[in-house]
C-alpha cells in the first residue's frame, strides 16, 4: 500500500485534516500546502466572495489557482459563527481549525470598548462554532496579538466560556511560514500588511 510520508510545518502536519477560517488572500493556506506538497487534507475558507477577493487582494487569484492545483477545497462566503451549517462543511470534523489574526473590521478605534466588544463577539462565535467541528483530539488555533489593546480581548477567558481550555501558547514568528503575508483585510488598505509585533498562537482543546 502506498502510504505518503508525513510532512510538517510548525504545528501542522500533512496528516491533519485542517480547516482554515477567515483567509484573506489565502497566502497562509498556500504556505501550508506547499510545505506538505499537497492540500488534499485542507479546507480553506473566506468570508469574502470569490469576486470580492479578486477585487481586493492583488495575489488572491494566483494563490487560489495554486491551491486548487494542490487539491485544496476552497469555500467562500463562510461566516465563522455559523460555518458548521454551511452545506460544504456540514458533518465534517477537523484535527486543526485555524483562525489567524481575527478582526471584526475597522468601525471604532482599536482601544475603544465598543471595538473590543465587536472583536470579542467574533472570537467567541468562532470558538463556539469551531468546537462542534473538532475531532476527538483536535485543536483550535487562534493567532493573536498579545500587546495592549489586543490583550483586552481576553481570548483565553472567551474560550473557557464555551468549554475550551488553553493547551499551549507559543510565540508566532511570521518567518516560520514562507510566503505568508498578513493583510489588514478591511478598509481602504485591505491589501496592505500590518505590524504583527508581539503575537502568539493559542492552542485550545475541548474541555
């Protein structure tokens, strides 16, 4: 029997069934797919429609084409709060569910309590939805800035409220993911990057 050799990049394995949520130009998905040499175990999603992605992100078309050639399942217009109910995601379970730098959009200043509440609502809704899609020993990964005002999101406390616990927090280093470009994803400069600064990948498991 032909058994493919496992390939890894940081916390991720080609053996994992991986769901990527809230992708911008899909550069993170493509980074993993290239490291694995295949994306057959990956589902990558965006909140945006395909047309909107191509309009807003200069590299989206190229990245999507490469992912499709590597066997990735790509699903657009997926709301992080209700993704388990999407027709293409129903009844599926994943070993890793990944949301990098979740952001509810630029409506107020980042240190505004209203803006922080919007972010917290996004993360809490995502976690509650993702928890129902985890395999028995699966993990939810949220990569997030840890300095003020982002620390005010208190994502570990949010996780506890939906019966998830923090298994590990590891520093996020963008150079570990060749080709990944972190994008603002909202506003007039949505295709521009933002300073990551102090950030971590928080790994959550079912309680």
